[in-house]
């Protein structure tokens, strides 16, 4: 196992999450995938067990866990259900702009209710015409007295319509490019906020992915995060940190697929012996395990850089997310191969794991964009 510098209390918490995931989350995973319904029961469980409080400082009602402990928690949940791990990951993603750029009043108003799990959060950057090129967004925010009026829409927003607290990015000054983008805390109940289409997806089916529509949406000026024009920087700083959690999600999915493949290979008998006795299968398992462990090292390393307060961890969080998600696709694919025809069937979780792994190569910046981030940092 990779070296992990967490406190004794955090170790105990991660151990408890491992057991909870096995006993309470794993039995629900296939049903969540089948129905595509958001698992409110598991969201409540994560709230009750203070797992949703992990990413938040104690002064705002959180338990102030290290980033490493947060990613380890995501990993443990992902081993059994990627949808459930996303509840924790997106609580951090949606709240991170407030943690990074919010003033005291904003933090006091929003963070305690996110830490307790009473409210959930969402992060709205992507639009129909602007994905990788986030700066091409069209959503506008125009100041009128003590409110900003937002018009436009956001696409593919995780927790969209479920989250009470939405970190939304919009253009306040179209003349100055990325320096004209600002960030806002938009509550679901603000006038002019509506939910558009809910997407049907390949994987993470219990996670709601929705369009958010702003029609003369009224956002009080006190909900501007930082200053006007700082939104793009806030979005990028948020993703630099939270994409480590996506690496952890990929890592957990891959570990779950490896566990399954090992167990299956030991009990499946063909030609009068367990298939695990064939060197061809053993080599596949060895490669899978090595990929999982290498992913773990990259993910934990990036998280520890955050915990040490290192400023330039962006390259390493991009590496962790890119590497772990690419490996998760390979490992889940190999797990299906080891399970043979049974791997292709919904009776076993291997095919769900592969469908869930795919999204980790796409969201919070595609892996092509991660390579751009890494290369730019290398060449600057
Ligand atoms: C299930 C799901 C949940 C999501 N949740 C959220 C969320 O909560 N909040 C949010 O804001 N967004 C969310 N997204 C959006 C996600 O971050 C974007 O889908 C992603 O950033 C890619 O944008 P795009 O889909 O528009 O693809 P595009 O940007 O159109 O990219 C298409 C292809 O071109 C490649 N490409 C683009 N530019 C380059 C380049 N310069 N060099 C090389 N290749 C390039 C991409 O890598 C990709 O392979 C979610 C998406 C999904 C599918």
C-alpha cells in the first residue's frame, strides 16, 4: 500500500468508511445504476457519519480533514459505487469556490449547512458551447443596483437542480476575456433559476446531471465571490485541487475491479483448475495491480502537496487525474475480460465499473486538457 501521511484519527475514519462502504454502499450500487435515481439514503448516511464534513474547516462546522483523507474516503466509496463517491467529491467541488474566495459572511452563511450535509452543492462552469474552452462561456451577469442579473445556461452540471448552493461562473465584462468572468453563489430558490434537461448517461447513473437555466436570475451583490473578474482564476484554482478527487474516484473504481477479478479468477474453474492458475491470467492481474498502485501514489502525492501548502501542485493533480482515469479504463476492461461472458453481464459489477470509469477521463477537464496543463507547466 502507498505511504499515506494521515493522523491516527483519520486512519480510524478511513477504516470506518471502508466498512461502511462494504456493508451499506455496496449492496445498493447495482440498484442505483439500474434505477438511475439519486441515492438520498446514502447522501444522508454520508452526512450522518460526518463524511460530508471532511472537506470543511472546523470553524465552519466541518471536521477539517486533510486533503489526503478526503481523497482516501472518495477512493473507499468508489470501490463499490462511483455515484456515491461523487456525492462527496461534488460537495467539495461546489463549495471550493466559497472556501477559496468567499468572505467571512459568505462562509458563515453557506459552509456549515454544506458541512452538515443539510445542503448539497454544485459547480456550474460548462455550457453547451464551452466545455474544454471554458472561457468561451456566454452566460452574462449585469449589475443592477444591489443585484446581478444573470442570463444564460449551464450544461452537464452534477447535482444540478438538487443542489441548494451553486457556484456559477458568468461574464461581467465581455471586453477583457477571462478577466471579465466572475463567480457567484446562486441559490436554487433565487428568482429566475430553473432546471432544464436532465441527462441520460452511460454511467454514474444515480448522479443527476442537469442543465441550469438563468432567466433574469436575481443574485444579490453580496453573493459575488471575490471581486468582479476573478471568476476564471477561482474556477481554475478550484479544479486544480478537486480533480485529485476525480483521480481518487478512478483509483477506487480500478481497485474495486481488481478485487473482483482476483476473487473471480480464484474460484472460476476451467480445464479442471481455477483460471488464476494460468500464467496468462496471473500476468494480467499483476499488471492491473501495478497500475492501481501507481495511480494511488500519484493521487496521494498530489493530495499531500495540497496538505503541505505547496503552491504549484497543479501539474501533479493533472497527472494524478489523467493517469488514474486512463488506468481505470484499462483495469476495468481487463476485469471484464477475466470474468469472460459473466463480465459482460449485469449480474456482476465489472461492466458498471467500466461505464463509471469512463467519465473520470472526461469531467473536471478531459485528459487531453490535463496533458495540456502538464505540458504547459513543463515548458513554461
Ligand atoms: C457526467 C458529467 C458531469 C459533469 N459535471 C460537470 C459539473 O458539475 N460542472 C461543470 O461545470 N461541468 C461538468 N461537466 C462538463 C465536463 O467538465 C465537460 O464535458 C468537459 O470539460 C469537456 O467539455 P465538452 O464535453 O464540451 O467537450 P469538448 O471541449 O467539446 O471536447 C471534445 C473533445 O475535444 C478534445 N479537445 C478539446 N480541446 C482540445 C485541445 N485544445 N487539444 C486537444 N483536445 C482537445 C477534448 O479532450 C474532447 O476529447 C460534466 C460532464 C459530464 C459528462
